């Protein structure tokens, strides 16, 4: 029993040392805007303004960053498939982020997650579909609790109901407040 307690204490102390306080540690929230290009299978593609609000939590271990984030946003892209108009309305999702601290105030990261989007479909109302999202980004602090970030993401939308599949490439620039 004594050996187990000593091992647990050593593990706890080692974990505490491995976790380094960073400007990126903790809760954050912000907004971003950019450009989204949506392609619908069997049709062309359309590009439009894309904007979202996000909130998340992250922590660093040495120079390695781990985080999670939720977001809700809009995209005005519109496509026509066989005389049916498909217009993206609102989207929301969650993603995990794995990054590297290039400097104490600069982070580069990859991301992966899930996103749901609602579309207006002429003739049949509103329908939703899910997609897998991948991407990368970079973030840097401009003031003590304020950072600027940029991301490029790719979402693969699945066929669902009368919605054909497709994909979206989104490029954004955002501002985050760290608490």
C-alpha cells in the first residue's frame, strides 16, 4: 500500500510539472468572419460570407496544446440542383484542437470535429445534414487576454433526405478573449 501511495504521489507531481501555465490555458470565447465556398454534389459551387461565434477550453503540456471548442455560425452560400435551390442557413458543431506553441504567445494547430448545417430547400422547407470537419489554424496574442486567429477548414457534408452531399471550404479571421 505504501508503494502505491508513493507511486501515485510521484505521478501527481510529475503531471503538475509537465503542465506548464500558458497564455492559451483556460476558457476563451470570440467571433470570426470569413469566406465559405460550398459545393453541392451534382451542382456547381457558391461562395459567400461566413461568420460564427465560438467558445472553448484549452490547456498546454510543455509546448503541446490540447483543446476543445463549440461554435455556431452562418453561411449565405446558395446552389441549384435540378431546378431545386439549396441555401445554407445556420451551422453548429464541436471540434478538438491539437497544437504546438511556436512561442509563448503564438500557437499553430490542427483540428478535427463534427458540424451540422441547416439548409433551406426550395419546395421542401428546411433540412439538415451532418459533416466531418478538418483543418488547421494559427493564433497569436495581441494583448494580455486578446488573441487573433486564422483558420482554414474543410467539411464533408453527407447525403441526407433530399439534400445531396457536398463540401465546404471556409477561411476565417477571428478575435478571442481569454478568461
